[in-house]
């Protein structure tokens, strides 16, 4: 004769079975080797699942290439959809050929660059996906610059619909648009060169363990070179879209880059060894031979 088990033991067994089931699901879904699952739960709390990657000695844990490629492709789809919505909806037509060509020369190379980083250096690719600024100044810059950036991206489409540049200035020749597209493509190559020279180049302002000051490559021209590449692309964007009247909106974004740059240099001078000496040798901060 079997006696019914106490309710407390039945709950613990059910919770244990659920924990093993969750382990199996996460293992199959993640497809990552070198990680293990910790399950813990209390009497009054539901079981919690934590994934703890097993890192190699002296190296931080890095997600698998498959996971990084999936994240990059997912973000690329969202970014491309946003680019089309913010460009072609204001234009009111899909015949805005300047926007198609600029996307081919700028958007697609950026996606290709990130995917190539996944192949050759997953850790650097992971740094390019980081978000969350550690300083309040950087967070304020992102918050206040977002409306201006959105307005600048929307403006060329409205210019194409209402013909502001053609009416108040002059039609932009196709050769000028293509030249600006080539400059945008060159800015992507410049950024790629900077990343290959400095594998610690991340989206956020922070200093990691083992990071050193880079003085070669693009870092000999300007400090830091990533901002110069971004400014090149943003100046080329309205010209490539034949929208000269919206160029001042894109130039206004340089102010936010300057504020972000000055705050970043404070962090690097404080936490990165050798950065102060590097600033003395490399004179130009944002644009070579200008400032």
C-alpha cells in the first residue's frame, strides 16, 4: 500500500523536473558549447535560470559566432527597414534612386563589416554590439541628439517630394551624388581600418583590462578616428541624396560629436595608460588639419 507523498515533496519534484526541462531547452536553443546552466529556486519563489559561460583563463566569455551573426542579421533587418521607412515614406515614392544608391554604398558595407568581424574576431564584433553608456554625459548626448538625428534622416525624403533643393538652389547632378556615395563608402573603409588597428574599439566609452593606447594606422592622423569616419558619412548623406538644403541639419550633429569626444577623452586620459602622451603627439582631435 502506497501512502500519498507530502505536498511539499511533490512540489520539489515537480520543480526539479521543470528545472531539467528548462536546462534542455536552453541548451538546444543556444547551441553554445562551453557553458553550463545553474538552476535555483526557493520555497516561495519560482525557479530562476542563469546561463554562466565558461571563459578561457585570461579571456572574457564570448558568444558563439552563430549567435553573433544572428544578432547582427536581425539588427541589420531592423536597421534597413527603418532606413527605408524614414527615407521613402517622406519621399512618397520608391523611385528615390539616390536613396537606393546611398544605401548600397553605405548600409550594406556596414553589415558586411560586422559579419566579417564575426568570422575573424568575435570578441571585437561583440564590442560593436554593446550598448549602455557608463557616464551621464554620454547618455545625455544620446538622448538630446536623437531628435536631431531623426529630423536629419527624414529631411532628404521630404526634399525629394517637395523639391526644395531644386527650387531654392539648383538640381544636384548625378555625378555629384555618386561622388558623395563614394565618400560614404570610403568612410566605412576608414572605420573598418580603425577597428582592425584597435580591436578594443567599442560603441560605448569604457576601458577594458589589457587595453593599450593605439598610435598606429588611422590613430596617427586623428584621435579618435571613428568620429571622423562618422562625420564623413553624415556629410556625404544629404549630398548623395541630392538634398543640399538639409546639409545644415547634418552639420549640426557635429556639435554632439564634439561633446561626446571631449567627455570620452577625459575617461581615456584617466583610465587608459599612455593616452595623455598620445594626445600630445597626435594634435588633431576630430578633423585632420582643422581641429
